């Protein structure tokens, strides 16, 4: 679980392309830094019947940004990552290209998570992401709790 990992945003793009909903949303851009993960998706496939971003697309983009941040940071194929709880607040209607930025938790929180994962083979971590468009970069906020467990094969 080193902060210096081998995976990159291109690897994440390959994984997201195999998730049907992410594929349908046409998530097209991923930028990963030690501070967080940025995902983008075009407006057209993510608009609802009144021409604003569909709430489900906004929540999905936030979920995938948090999951992707964790997946890239952990860089361990033996770990299974799932969303355990999610809550999204919609602050303003969005109608442009969607952007999600998931922020890496504070170092002390991350270290506590890593210790628990190493000691027990499972842990939970809360991640926050902001979803918006060009005019409103924080048009929605997403808070997700991700559960991570070491996969044991039979």
C-alpha cells in the first residue's frame, strides 16, 4: 500500500470501460494525482428528460471517482472494493460536461485505514467527491463509505 504505485489513470479507464454503466455514461477522462482523482463524462448521455444532468449519473460519477481513487491508491488485485453507503446532495442543476473530483482522505485517516486493513484484512474508508460542470464545479457533493477486504480464494 505504498503511495508510490504502478497503476495510473489509463489502467482505471480500462477497468471503467468494462463496467456497463460507466461505459454508457462515456466516462472519457481520468487524471490521478496523490491528492485525488478527477473523472469527466460528456453531458449528452447523462441528461434527463428536461435537459439537466440525471441525478443517477451524478451519483454514479461520484461513486466511481471515490472507488477509482481507492483502487488506484491501493494497487492490490487481491483486494475487493465495494461501496457500502453513499449519500449525494444536489446543490444546483447541472447541464454541461460532468466532472467529479474525489479527494484523498487526510493522512492520519489514511494511515488508520491502512493499519486496520493490514491487521484485520478488511477496513472501511469514507471518501468525498464533488461533482459539477464548468459553471458549477461543486454542483453536487458525494460522500461514500467504501468497504475493502482481502479476497481469499477457496
